[in-house]
């Protein structure tokens, strides 16, 4: 049985702020706990939305928009229930890191988890077996974290169940980020996405920025998206705020460029710029000497630069760029 | 006597790539060295420019633009000499950190250094006593590093010697960044700037971006600035490329906003946005619970947001925002 | 097959001091071993007692009393056999830590272990499959470690097999600590207790103090308890030394108080003090500012304060207090 | 000039909670600060008391009693001024460590400090040059920290200026801890005590417990002592609460016992117990094998055990015990 | 399915240098990869040899000889194919450590690995399921690493399949190291050797030196051995270079001597020296005091000293010496 | 005044084993000490020899030979006094590291030290002001440590005082290592050598091996050298054991070869091999890819290879080789 206990009721009307409390015995606290903040806002019968942030601990648009939502959304504004977990991977979030410092795990490769596993596995199991089954629609926020940077997009997956896929795509369009991506996940083992979709739920994910920061602009995209999604789900009343969203596709592996040398990386194009097949998107200079020719990173297809490596230094094998194709 | 030895001549015509070699005995190399890359390009009599990057190791526009310069500038293009040290604080640069991992020192608070001091002090002493005296004009690149982000500007200091000040301001205008700042440094002890200016040289510094990254746009500003500066200094022939630069001032301490609580920071305005006195520029949310009111960070004057804290998490006492005033 | 080999015979008469030798290849010793000290004292036919300490590496009454026993007990004083493992979790003990620094594991959540698992799992497997089956009675010493502090008590579990339970309770009373606790373990998976009891043995455990230290008084409790237990088990001759022991019960989860805020903890009552339901047992002050109201930790039932958090700083989710009820 | 700036006025009537703000540029915050909490309570003309805690960061009676004081003392209760710095060595306090994690310094060996030194030196300099000169009487709280444990005592030093000594002794007696110690500091270089006494102020210090914890009883001693001291200094009205205090002396180096072997330490006497010259106060057992004779720690004089090593493991050269003599 | 993808074809004629690319998401690179260098040299139909180094990351003869081979062997010199992986455990090799810094695993105890396991397990799985099946003969280089030192030998295992054993022994003799060892592996679980032999391949392993270094002499043994082996396997043309090789046997556990005390180790005999049963091969002095008698390490059989502990300090349980018997 | 106190008399006849006790307050021991083992053997009037090891903590011939001497030399064998400090830099020795883990200092660059400095500076000051003045002759043992390896030599310096130089050279020849080196120290600031010679003493130093290990052969050189030196100094009676010693010179900076690239280093010659000017002594291969040409390390003069880098990996700027010239 999963050892996590909520300190608040998950199904009571009104607004409750509390924790998912996970006992965690360790050197610096023999009878300590991991305390994952949670807010539940409920008002009568209706659908349930589960909104999650900090699946990766260094991605900030989700936690900020969700903290703001916890502090501003009132039960009387909604019909149904909104379950908000702004820092789902609290240990990673507290460390400002992608992965949990407790077990080193990448949460988005740890689903469905185990009730008797590591701390990350226990959190995944609780979310997968307690929270997700309660939900009709799930929105999980991602950004690039400290080492990647993205054009702001919402995404939904190509699924075998075409009705479910259509519902997910509709929710993604409702979210209405500046860019929208229809994704075929090749290797989806262990992802939260996979778990939620496997339970037949409507699922939307995002990539809203990165470099370990968040801007007023990227946070506004998150806030607008939440609002739109709750309206779309018939939980919140009102009109959705919609503007044009560029539709992107990532047809195959040629979209992805990787570094073949470690060094200091000079980007020649920025996110959103047009790129043509074979164009040099970045040059990697030696980090320990001058006078050596740089290694070139070449685009494998034509499109727009959709993601890049954020830090100034890059290592052999690191992702260098993603060129997506406008549909 | 300073133990650093260059592996190339500093005064020979042509182009030479090498190192400033500093013996550094340590656990993992009893007779090891710190090797700071240097390139000298010289062609006959004429002025000398000293161009430096990575004074702070996590600021990338300088190192990238200077590595590119080392690989592209040919002796026959110039009159005089260009001394290029793209990663002046090599240990910090290699670690991707602001300060040196060897002695923890902030290089820009370690000048004029000591020939028998720590590694950082030895590097400072060598630069101050060997390289700077050779130079007529010095350009030192900065950006915000991993924890700050800036509007791109070049800057020169208000100096007692008004002729020197005018020469520095002229060089700053020649650099022609999108923004230009006339600065009064209150606490200038230990800075490279102070050392160079104290030797009567023309000195320009910059802040070109931050968040531990560099963009094609911010790198282009650095490259254009170098080119303009070398033309301005009569080292390179040709026409300067000039566009409008917004002139900024930071009159007093009210321009600076600091965090009075640790937590998750939500910016309500972005770099370049207009801000009025008393406006909330950011809200700091609790990082360990939901349902608590955020602490507000208020602007102390009207102007435009010129710098901010980059990471999503902020600590009590951290810098939160700089509101500069357009002149 | 478990790779641990004892360097002494486990079944020979006389006294033998040696090691349980566990091969452990690692960076700093390719062909190294973990060496767990063990002493076996035997004299003819009779029952076997297994005495263990440092299941958690920062709990000291057990190791001290058992080291003293190894140096003072003579074979001719006993009938049967005493197997003494004063530092069962040697890697944790050597590090002065609750958990093993090698694999991070909490030994008391790692039973029954695995012969091909991590270092902690291998030790658990060896103890469970080789030592415990040899024993008629097992005494495992615990204290609060560096982060908890306890009133000194011996404890036995409520078991399904009532005859076994009665034997355990009798052994606990023989131990005769100042306090005696009859415990219902809710979540007993992975505990040494569970393994030993599952093999049908008589089992006694203790909590004798904490805060990472041991006093002359708490060590004397351990020494008297060992002596009494060996007499009770017909291994040692003589009269038990018995005084009054306060009988305690921990009926349900309301006995346990947890911190809901991180900060500086001020206890208002001490171990052994009477507490009434709803009483403030501790106040948590901010650790980074003055002038904020503290958060209160309230008792959930009436009784005496039996355990507390030891360090001056406390984190959200940490155990704050245990209020047990006198029977 | 010392870079620390208070965020509150130090001389205004009423109660002000704020920070001593020390700019501290570092890898994880280029423009960060160390923020040391301070409260000033003032009411008209009268003497000034400076009350400090966490000179060593792992000593808790002082910070707790002073945080409580900041939250409970009202301006109208006093005449004059009380300056309270509950966590003087904030970086060490935040780390739960004796010494500062920033520069490794022991604050009580870093006075008078330097305005351009390390973080600890800057804090010392500010306290020595700004706060102490304002004070008539200074009370600095100490306890044993994580590695020592003490009988609770207040102490004053034997000074060359006998009038000052008498004033200090009177203040110590006013504090009225269970034990009172008249100390001759042999090596007083760098201590806060020395700095304050050198400025001619009345100074009292304490050792109130240790082992990295604080009890209701030891905190009550601190609170009573503060109250008594403020009454004694004519800042607070009312009657002092006084009971008997045992007077102790530590005549020479024979009072101190050190470990000559590393291992597991077994104390044979507890704090407050009588000890005679040559008595074994502790035995040190091997930490890696059984069956070896322990090394004995012998008292060098007769008296009562006044301090001891707290952790269960001890290293060669560690302090093992202090035997003080009742006067 | 194993996520590793080669960046070069494994079966194309000619010479190809590339990487085995293993996606590895982590804090410092969200979409990073482990890049294991590989070279494939092929020329028409013929046998395949798989040559591997740095199974343990601090053993250097293999990586050096194989890097040299990658740079010098030309396709036209061979018939068939040579697959060269000079740093099989790249993460450990890059760290200069025996085990992988990513998961702490000892690669030679991690076979056959898992396609969905840790980084080390994924590498093992790829090698076991993709590379080994392609090979007719496999040569895996070992040395003592940083903590052991060996006489230079090649080795083959005693196997149940006597025809396979004979083929392995023949290959070992072809390698022709100065010493040759016929080994019975008692505990062979998880070894690369076991995996390769289990697939029915001809397998040779080595121990060529140690102490974390390599000499011109030990490298020459590796290079000659490779050449001889490729000739023996009919991949390379030419005459094998053969000299006398001393045949050694390690009949039982008495060959191995372990340290029973931690301290400073003084060897009284060197590698290659004759040793008789009961002879003191090393003395262990106290590392923290003078004047104590050393503990003696005694040989358990007669023979020649074949391996020893390399560092000057030794810990209880560390391997101290191996005395092998000449056949 | 230096805070170090010896626990034994330094001038009493007979043999005394004890410690130099240096108080060292730190997080894990508030009143702890650094305990440096020392043995003094004295017998009536006569000269004093000071014998020291582990100036660098990872060099083992000295500590081993001196520990052996402490345990075997009897007062009645000598005339005068022998002061033995086998692990002078005890903190570094205990850590198995060149430099002290407490302050990071290289002891052999920290003389003459400071009585109020860091731990290393205090040790240096004590040795320089208390022990060296007592001595007539000083022998300080060095080897290559973990990162260098040397041909075994004793050395004496070219000094301004030619009589002192001659006495040192004579003592070096008495030591009679297989190689003897007459050295001109260019940068001798901070060395123990410089301090001792500055006090007019006879001084001999050595380099006897390296790679962080010691062999029976290299230890025998140390033991023979001590014996010879004590006979030469008229402290020990008997005949010196002398064999041929090769005389070496290191005329100028061309003897030293440094790495200009980081990578995997392949030595083509071994210690003691003849080398000619321009010969490739080592090749540096890429550590992260195959198929790249190695960088060559070329000898700058003809002679024999006298020292080399020990680990298999090398970094840009590391020492690669020393070619000394036979006289």
C-alpha cells in the first residue's frame, strides 16, 4: 500500500491547502517526511481537472502559474473539482534540479512507480493510483529546465484510440499556446503522459520556455492556458481567450541535432528563426585553447528552430537543436 | 615575481595562439598548470587593444565572440596589435561558474592581485602588471551569468579625469550596444575596471545578456561591438556599423530591488518593460506550501526593467530587479 | 549464495573474536571487504542468544554495552552460546550515520535482504539466514540516533502467535528498562524485528536515548538489560536486578506530532513530562527572520512525552513529538 | 568601510525587525546577500543591552530564547534599548554547523574582523565597530554545539581592570544560571569576549547545554537569565528571579582530558557527577574490531564533570572531559 | 529494446570511427547522451574479433593499445573484421575510476545487463546482445587499476566445454604475455567473461600492471598481444612474435592474503619475488601514532608474488597479496 | 605563540613516542586537535638529526622507513639525538593526498609558516621555530606522490654558502641513493628546504618513487639512506653501505616537458631509459573519441627519463616528463 497520506480531504467542497505526506527516514531525519504541497478546490458535481507542475524540478512556468491559481481561484467560480499539485517532484524542485536529489530519478521516466520503491517511485505510484483515476482531464506543465530552451508550445500525442487523441488535441488547441505540437512519442516508457493516456484520460502537456527561468510572457501563456483549459472542460465558466497558434510537426529523427564535440557553443540562429536543411545552426569552439576550427552543427531538415541547448558549454552527445516543421 | 609565463611571444608580428601558463601544484597534479588561452595578432607599429572575456566564468558572449575573432582576424587586416584572452578566468570558465573553483574568488573583486597569492590573485597580477600596461584600450566582456539577466548594454564609468572619462564614453558609444550606460561605481575596490582606469587606459565594459546562455542576437552585439571598437581605436580599417542606442542612467540605490523572502519568483514585467515607482515587479511565492500570500517586490523608481534575477528560485537578500532611467 | 564468510567458527566452545567478511569491490579498493566485527562465546549445550547493535549506525548504547560484554564475559560464566555483533551495520556506524553510506539503505527496512543485492541487503541476508536461525532469543539495540531522543524503554510487539508474544513480553520485562512498551507495528515490512519474529524467535528491542550520544546512565540500562536477559534465557547464572518499569502504550496515530513548518524548534516540555491533549509541546520559530509568530505543535492526546526531535533545526514533515499513555 | 547595511534604524524608539544586509557575490547569486536578522526595541534614554546568539551556529538556547524575546518584549516594558541578534553567525546557523560554510571560519576566533575580509570577518567587524560601541552590557549565548555537552553555566572573565571584572561578575551572578564560572582565558585572541571586554563593556557569556539540541529546561535557564540581566542593567523593571548557583573554577590545564585514541567512547560518569583525580571517566573502545582492551581517559584532578564530548565516536586529540572544582 | 544506437555502420567494409550513443537525461543535460567511442575496421568475409578496454575505468594498457590500433590498423591489412571499443565503460574511464560515477556499478559484475536498467546495465546489455554475438573471439583488457598492481599476465578460464576451454587457452598462449594464468573462477556471476563464454566464444582476458598507470613496457605487452591474437584468429597475416611465458596457477583461497588492520603498508617483497608459506609479505604500521608494533601479513602458500595492494594506505579487509604457483 | 604542544619531552634521554598536539576547532570537534606523531630517541651529548616524512601526504617511502625506525632504533645504539616525524603533514597523510584537506595548502610552499595562520602554517611554524633549530642535519623524504613517478634519487641544492653546499652534497652522497642530483632551485620560496638551509643546517632531500605506492626496493633505499646518514652524522656507529650512484644534472628548463593537450597518455619510454633531444617520449590520445591523431610530447634535450606523470589520464599543462643529464 502506498505510504503517502494527504493531510487534507481530496473530495470535500471548498478550498483546502495541505500536503501529500510521504514518510522518508534518512540520516538527517530518522522519522522525516517528504511534504508535497497540494490544493483541492471543489464545488459540487462536475468534472475533475488535475493540474501538475515541476514533474522536472527546474521548470518554472507550471509551479508559478499553479501557485497563483491556488491563491486566486475560488470554489464558487467552478463546477466540479480542480486538484493542483504545483511541485509534484518536490525534492527536485527544492533542489532546483531536473531529477530528485534523493534517488537521482527522472520522474517522467519513473511512472507508473511502485508503492514500495524509491521516493520518486512512491510519488509516481500515488499520483498514478490515487490522483489520476479521479481526473477527467490532466494538464502537466513542462519547460526546458536549466539545460534546454523551447519555443512556447502545448502538445498532445498521436494515440491508438483516435477518439481519445481527438479529445487531447482539442484540449491542446483550447490551451492555445503560441505554438501547438502534435507528437508521436517513440519511446514513451515511464512517462506521466503514458500513464495518464493509458487510463483513458484527456492529457495535455507543454514546453513553455527554459534556461531555468520564467518570464512574465511565458507565465502569462501558462495562466491563459489553464483558464482556457478549465473553460474547455466545463469547470470554469466564461469565454476562452484565443489567438493564432502555429502548428508544428517533428516528423522524424532528422529534426534533432546533437553535439559531436565538447566545447563552447555559439548559436547562429535563435528560437523561432527559419532554418534550412544543411544550414549551420551552431558552432562548437574549443573550451581550452584558441586557434582551432570549430565543429559545425548542421540542421538535418528545414523548418524553424524550436529548441536548443541553453548553457554556454556543451558536451559531446548533448542535444544541440530541434528543427520543427510548420504544418 | 609573477610565475605566469606565456608560451607565445606577446610582441611578434603575425598571429600566435598559445597559453599563459601558471604552475599550480595540487592533489590531482603535483606539477600541474593552469593554462589560459591567449591569441596575439600584430602587424607593425600602432595601438594595442586588450580584449578579455570570462572574467566571470559563466558569461558567454565575450568568450564566443573572442574565440570567433581569434579564428577569423588576420594580421594584415590590422595596424598595431590585438591581444585576446577569451577566458581570462579559465578555472571558473571550465567549471561553468562565476567564481574560481580553485580559490572561490570573484576575479572582478581580486584586482590588482598578488604575484604570490592564490591562483586568481596571480592571474589578476599578471594581467594588471604585464598585459594592461601594453594596452591603449581595454574591452572587458560581462553578461549576467547564470543568476542574472540584463538588457544588452555597454558601459563606461564616471571618472575624476574628465578627459579619460570622455575617451571611455566615446569608446562605449563606438561599441554601440542597444543600450549604453554611464555608471558611477560606488564600491569599485578590486574591479578590473578600476585597475585599468587607474593606469589611465580607455576602458569599456558590457552586460550583454545572462541566464548562463548566449543567443545569436546577443553574440552579434558582441561581434559588432568588437569590430566598431577596433575601428574606433584605429587598429582596424573600415566603417563602423552604428544604430540607435538607448542611453540609461542608474541614479541611486532606489534603482535596485532585493528579495526579502526566499521562494519561487514570478516576474510580472520583463526586461525592457516600463515600470513605475511602487509597481510590483515580482511576487515571491512559498516554495514549500500552497495557499500563502506572496511577498511583493516593488520598484523604487520609474524607468525600464534593466536586470533581473534569472533562476526560478530566489533567496532572501538576492537581487530581484534593476530599474534604470532613460536619459 | 551469500558471499559473507566469518573469519571465526560460529559454533566452537571458548571465546572467538573476528569478522564477518563481505567482499566489496569499489573505487578505493578493487578487492576490498566490509569487515563486521563479531564475537562468539560458547560453553557446551544450551540456548543461543544473538545480541546486535548499530542496526542504525548512530545509536550508541548497544555498541558500547556489547563491546564491553565482548571484553568481559567469559565462556565459563555461561551455558550455551552468545553471539555478539556490536556494529551490525558497520558502514553506517563507521560514518556515524543512520543509513549505510555505501547504498544509502536503512538496514531496518532492508530485511530479509538478498544474497546478490547491495551491501546492506547482503548483510541482512546473512544475518537472517545464518545467524538468526541459530538463535533462541534475539536482542536488538536501538536509540534515537542523531535526530531523535527517547525515554529509555524496552519493547516487544503484539503478535498473532500469542505464545510467542507472551515469551517476548516476558523477555522485555526481564530486560527491565525504566520504561516498557507493548507495540503494535503497523508497517513492519523490512524490519529486523519482523524477520526474527517470523522465524518464531523471542525478540526484544529497545530505544534507550538518542541525540547521537550515550550517557553513563543510559549505558548502565543497556548493560543491566543484557545481563537480565541472559539470566532470563538460562545462559547466565545469577539473580536478575529488577526495579519498577513504567508500562507505556501508543494506541494510535494521534500519539505522533509532526512539524508543519521548517525552522528553529523550541520545546516547552521535556521527555518524561506530562502532556495533555491539545497542549503546545513545541513552537517553531523562523530560522531566517525575527518578528514572526511561531507555528505551534500540539499534542494529539494526553500522556507523557516519550520521544522528540533532537536537533535545534526542524524541517516541515519531521517528527516533533510522541506522547505515550501510561497503562 | 564595512559593507553591511541595516534595513532598520538602530536608534529609533519602538520595535523594529529587520536585517543586517551583507552583499555576498557567489556562484548561486551574483548579486546576493547574507541577511542577518536583527530586532531593536527602544524606549527613550537609558542603557543599551546587546544580546547575541549563534556565534557558533549549532548552539540553540540563545537563538531560541532571543527569538522568543523578539516576539514578546514590548517597548513600553523597557527603558533604554535592547539590540537582539539571535543568529549572529547566520550562515553557520542555517547550516546547523559551528563554523561558517562560506569561509570555514570559527566566528569566535575571528574578532575583531576586517571590513574587507571574508564574510565572517565582515560580520565580526560590523558587530565590533557598530553594535558593541552602542552597548553598555553584552550577553553572548553559547552551548556545547553538536560535539560538546555542558553543565549549564554563566561565566565571566578574570580581567586586568578589576572594576570591570567586578561588573562582569555581578552581571554573571544576576544571570543566575545553575552553575557560575569565573574563567581565566589563556588564549583569548580572536574571541568576541575579548573584543567586548577590550571596549570596556560589561560582558557575560554562557554554556547552557549542547549535543546540538536544547531542552525546555535549558531554554528556561536562558530566558530567566535574559530577564534577570535586563533588570540588573536597569532596562527592564521588576524583581530578578534568583536561586542558588554552584560556583565553579577551572584552575589549570589538568582539568581538561583529551582522547589519545580514536574509537567508540563509553562514559562512566555523567555531567554533574563527582570525579576524583585519577578516576577513569571514559573508556575508548575500538570502532572496527571486538576483543581489544579499551584506552582509558583519566581525570587529572578532583571535582565535578562539567563538560564532555557528545558524539558516540571520538577521534585522537578530541576533548574528552572537563573536571571543574567547586569553590 | 536497448536505447543505444551506433553512429557508424558495424558491418561496412573500410574503417569507421564513431560512437555508441546512449541517451542519458540528467540534471546537467536534460537530453544528453553517453558517447562510447567505437572503431570498426572491416575487409570482406572472415572472422570478427571484438577488442575491449576500460571495462574498469582506471586500467590503462587496454585503452592505450586499442587507441593506437584504431589509428594504425588499415582495412587492407586484415581479412574479416575488428571491432574496437577502447573505453567500454566510458563514464568510469572519464572519471579515472574503477566504477561508473553515474550508477556506482562495477561493469564486470553487471553483465548481462538490462536494456531498461541503469547506464552501466544498458551498456552491458548492448555489448552482450549486439556486439558479442557478432564476434568469434573476444579480448578484454584488464590491469590492476588504481588500487592493485599485477605481474603482467594473460588468462583463460577452466570451462565445462573442454573444446571451448582449449580454444581459449590457445588464444591466451597466442597472446603470449610474460605470464599466463589458467583460472578457475569461483564466483563468476555478472562478469563479461562469463557472458562471452556463455555465448560459446573464444575469450581471453589480461592483467597487465596497475597502480593507475601504464608503462612503455606494459603497453608493449598489450600491443604485441593484440597483434598475436589477430594473427592467431586469421584476421591479420604474418608471424606471431613469441617468447617464453611463465605458467601460473592459483589453486585455492590460501593464495590470497587480506589486511586485518588499517594503516600504512610496508611491502617486504615485490611483484615477481619468490615467497614461501608463512613468510611475512607486508607489515601494516599505525597511520596515527609511532611506537606500535606492526601487524604482519603472512603468505598462505609458497610461490611468487603476483599481485599486491598499490596505495600506501590500506584498510582492514583490503586485499594485500596474491601468491601464485608456477606450474 | 605557536599553539602546538608536544606530549613528550624533546630533550630527554631514552625513547619517547607521542604527539605534537595542535588545537583545531571545527564542525566535527569543537575542541579537537590535530595530533602529529613524533618519536624522540636520545642518548647523551651529540648531534641531532631531524628526519621527516609526508611533507606531501601521498609519498610513502619516508613514512614507512621512519615508522620502521621508530620501532627498531634503540637509544643505546646512538650518540646524540634523532627526532623522527614520519607524517609531518598528518592531515594530508590521513587523507592520502598531497595537500592538507583542512586548508588546501601544499606544505612545501607554506614555510616558514605563521603561528596564527592556518593549520598547515601553524605546523610549518612549529617545525621551523622549534624543531629545525635543534637539528644539525635534516633529512626530508619525498617521492612522486599519486601523480608523479621518479627514478630514486637523493638531492642537495646549489647554495651561496659553498661550505654549507659541500656539507649537504657530502650528506647526499652518504645517503647513497641509486641516483644523486645536484639541484639549482629556481623558485624556492616557501619550501622546507629553503627554511632549513636558511638556518645553516645540513639538508638532504629525496625523490624515491611515486604513483602513490612504495615497493620493497624503494623502501630499502630509504632505510639504507637513513642508516648511512646517521653514521655520516656520527650519531650511529658502524660502516656505511655504499654502492655506485649515478650523478644527474638538470641544467635548464628544456629538461621539463609539459602536456599541451588533455587526454590518455601513452609513454614510449620508461624511467631510466635513454632519450635524445627531439624524441617523442609520450603520445596523448583523445579520451573521448577514436580516430584522431595523438599529440606528441617531445624531449627538449638528451639524457635519461628521470620523472614522468603517473596517472593514465593527463591534462593540458600537466608535467609530462623530466630528462636529466648524466654527469
